[in-house]
C-alpha cells in the first residue's frame, strides 16, 4: 500500500504497517502531513532508502505478519531514526522496545502528539556504530561456529584413529 508519492525527500518520514493496519497508516500519514511533517506510506525499497525516519505501526496483526522486520533492519543498518507506534496495547518485541516508541492505546491525538515530540527530540544523526557492532558480533559468532565445527571434525578423526588402533 503506497501513497501517491511523486518524490520522497530525504528528510521524509516513512510509515510502515501490515495489511490490517494499512488504513490507520494512511490516516496517520495524512494527519502528519497536515501538521507539517512529510510522511508517506510505502513499501518500495527505493522509498525506504530515501527517508530518514521510520515509523513502524505495530499491532498484534503486524507482529504475526512480521512485515515490520524488513524496513526495521534496513533503517537500523543505515543508522536512521526508528519510532514504533503501539496499537491495541501490543507488547513490542525487545528490539523495538529498546528504541523510541509511542503508545496509541491512550488515544489517537495523544499518540500523534507523542510522535511530534519524538520527531522534535530525535538525534540529529543516529549513531551508526550499533549496526557496525552488530555486524562485528555476527562475524565473531560465525567464526566461532566454524571453529567449533572444525574442532568437532578433528575430534571425530582422532577418535576414529584411536578406535582403529585398539
């Protein structure tokens, strides 16, 4: 579900939602544009890359669809600002709970005001060290796993040699 967007500017807000929350996302984008925030709903990869802020609409349905993961990973890897919108009192996954989030369970206008505050207080540049640290940690884990497999194979070879010698 994509808004009719001719060109998404770099300082834009991308709103990502699951299919069940599409109407909410479109209404939120419309309301944010009315108060001066360039917000769009899109799933196009080029639009994801063009925006500097991601708003993830998270509901129980969105969690089961897992549609939030792709834009989340892309924005996280680029060190961009991510803010989740909680609907229906949903429990956020740990990786989203650790980031900025706004609870729309308290009312729509309260949620919009929370987003305005989050946008006003977002860091000028989100640290890109987190994705780098995650990448390094992932490499270390892969190397450790490969080393463990190599040692296991060596151990099996030694065991076979010892058993044949006996």
